[in-house]
């Protein structure tokens, strides 16, 4: 494909000969550029792509796309100036890969909590109905048998288009995409044609380090329904909204008339609501549309996730009976209420809960199962919104019987300062139940050594993550493996199998 077939909205082009050059690929990371590639100098959150133009050229870039008209490049390199590099990256990527999302059924899922669980549940429903489905999400990107570890919940636009193109080539007909607020704000999902969008919920104190305030965060989420879904060229589109969320009215208000509104929730006003439901140690049972569903997922949060996935699947043509059967053999979701069992006489759960609302919901679910005690290990991430730290500290000390405050992903912050932000908000009469153990491995070990029969040990915050970020280095660390190793050494069960829900 030639450059002139990709560039339509450039306001300035230096070296017109570049328009007839064959393009070998599109890149925003200079380290990945190959000869005759196009390098798009996007402005990242912390890094300006223009600083890497020379590196891209040295690696063979024949075209540089930038927003800077005064950028200097060699005479044999084409310079294309555009108003918005991110939008251009999305546009030319869609053209280069021949608009693959038009050839797929694409469901986008956005919200504060539940995106990952809902996306995995929906993918598994499709597969139970013999529908080949790809997945783009927080844990990993799945294209047929190929699995790529996730770097961002929603990758950059060119990566999305590449994954969609690979799905089409592999005979995949459906794709489920977790859509983050960053991706919505930065336009990473421009030129993706969605068939349906799911809104799970929204709460404050999430990504405020990026969005600065809740209104900006809300506006980013709304953009999926008032812009990206409406501009999709698909017919018979669905907006699937959690009607119980306090902000549901804003999302419903922003849905265009040509988009079908579908609601779900525990409220009887919702189209998809359980007639009854119950939880126990083995999972959740609920009645929906006269059918009895049995799932190993625990808690109200997961019940909402199930309802969202069921609504999307049925609206996209999967029969309710098939959906019901799919839940019967559906295993756990990595790092979401994932049980670790190495023969110990108490329960150990690893969960991704890393906000005060998610932590409160997790602890309330566990408390409803009547444990003797709840022993909680948690911390807060560095270089992220500090305002949620004291909130998490208060909730932890109020709802757990013992609390082990430790390090999460401190990144560039001092772990002790993060812990101090958590600890100082805890009322003095609850401080006695709290232990400060900055080393996460030692904190997990302490809690597991303290646990007794009938207790529940909750390891919260990192879930599926297999690393701990200290400064800018990713150190191998998996809460599940750490807990299992400690338990096996103590209780002697070496089968290495997790009893997961």
C-alpha cells in the first residue's frame, strides 16, 4: 500500500515523492520501526514521540507523521504534518489493515469495575455456542490460539487494528474489547465499528491521576455512547446499561435514537434482572427469564457481570438455553476471587480489588459467607490517585479482623509514604488490628501463618498480575504463586493445583 492511499487529512507535506512509496508498516514506537515504515510521533502521557524521530529514521522510517511543522528531517524522508497524530494513527491503521472491525461482531465494555470479568464471561459464552471469539483486555489479548500478555487494557489504535486483522485471518467472527477511559480520551478506538457497548458502573477515585477530576472521567466514559457507538457503521447496535448504577441516567441520556437500549441490574425495572438469587461458598444461583443459572462466581459484583454478558450474548443471537449451559462449566477468572488451595484448613483468595469500592464489595461478599475471621493483605499503587488510599485504609480496618498493610506496585514513590497515606486515616481504636509489613512476600507469609481453621485470608490489589513494579523495573511477583508456595511448604500439599472459583 502506498503512502498516498493512507494520508488524506495532512495539512503539510514535505517531499511529495514520499506519497508514492510503498509502506511496510505503521509504528509509534521507534524501536519497532523497519525500513520503509511510517513513524507517527504521538504525544504520550509522559513521553513525546517527536523526541524519537531520529531513532526512527536511523531504523529505516521513510515517512514521519507529526504535529510539528518545524520538525527537521533528512531530505530523503517524507514529513507529513497533521492536526492530531493520534487520530491520524487510528485512521491510517484502519485503512492499512482494511477496516477489519467491519468484518467482526465487536462488543466494547467500559466502566470502573467489572470490565475484565464481563469480557471473559462473554467470550466463554460465545465459545460455548461454537462462536470463535477474540479478546482484548486487561489480562491478555487473545487471537485464536495466540495469547499476548497485555500491556494496556486497551492498546494503541494500530495494535487494535492489527489484532482485529489477525482475528479475521484466523476465521474469528466476534471480538470483545475492554475499553479504558484512557483509550476513550486518547482516541485509541477511533475507526472501530462496534456492534454493542456495555456500561458496567462508574465511581470516583479511579484514574484521577490522569483525568484530574471525576467530571473528566465521566465525560471520557460517556464518549463511548455519545460518539464511538453512534459513528459505528454497524446496523442494529445495542447499548447495554447497568440501570442500578447512580450514573446510569447520564449514559441512557447520551444514547442515540438509532441505538437499541438494553438494561440489566437487580432492579425489576431492568430488562435483564434476576427473579431471585443466592450466594454460598460454592458460587451463585439465580433465576433469569425462567431459567436457573448456576455459576461458581461469587458476590453481587459478579452477578452484575453475568447479567451484562448474558444480555450481550442473547442480543447478538445466542439462545438463552445455551448461555445457561455455558455457566455450568465456566472456571474462574484469573485474579478475580481466585481461590488458592494447598491443603490448608482455611480459605485463601486472591482478588484484583484496588479501589475502595471494589475492596468494600469484596469484603462484604466474604463477610456474607460467615468466616470466623477475615485476614486482609493489601496496599496501594504508586504514581496513582492518592485520595483513595485513606479510603481503602478506613474500609480495611472497619471490615477485616486483621489487616496487613504492605506494598503494591510502588513505582516511583516511596513505599513507606504510600503506606503512611493508608495508615494515617485509620481511626486510633482500629489501629491495633493493623500491621505494617512493607515487604509483600513477608506480609502474605505473616497472614498465612496467623490464619486458623475457619478464617478467610484475602490478598487484594494485584490479582492476575505476575509482577511488582518498583521504580520502573518489573520484578516477577504473583500473589497466587507466592501464597501457594508458602502453603505447600507449611501444609505439604504439592499437587500444585488451585481450588479456584
